[in-house]
C-alpha cells in the first residue's frame, strides 16, 4: 500500500513539475504583455550589445506599446503607464507607429 502511494506521489510530482516548466516557457510573451514590469534574461553568454539587439527583435513582434531597459544581462520590459502632463496636452498612444514607439507622451 505504501509502495502504491509512493509511486502515485512521484508520478503526480513529475507531472506537476513538467507542466509548470512548460507553462512558464509558453507564458513568457503573456508575462511581457500583462505585467507593468517583466524581467527576462538575455540569451546565454551574450554581450550587452547583443542583448540590446535581441530585445529590439523581440520588441518588433510585440503587438502593444511598451518600453524596455537593458541592465547587464537582463531586459526589463515596461508597459507604457499613464503620463501626467502638467499644463501640456497629452498625445495618446499612436498605434500607427511601429512598436514600441507608440506610448502616450506630452506635447511640448
């Protein structure tokens, strides 16, 4: 009886771990789009310049306005957020522009 319980527990644990790993890989793009800030590691052994190029390529495939910042081997994806323009006109998101350069801005 203990043996059967142990086998069931091991099989369940392996299934949950493999599902969680698969889910985390599949949801990487979802995480970028739905969070205010999402962190992602650059490809292994890439230089900061290569990491920036990688981020630019990924950025072109994202269908929403965003920004990103490179910090060593990490890309920080940022949603646009709300702009506060004291005494200035707010220019709304311009979806006709290529991503990521479409966040709302202040007209100077």
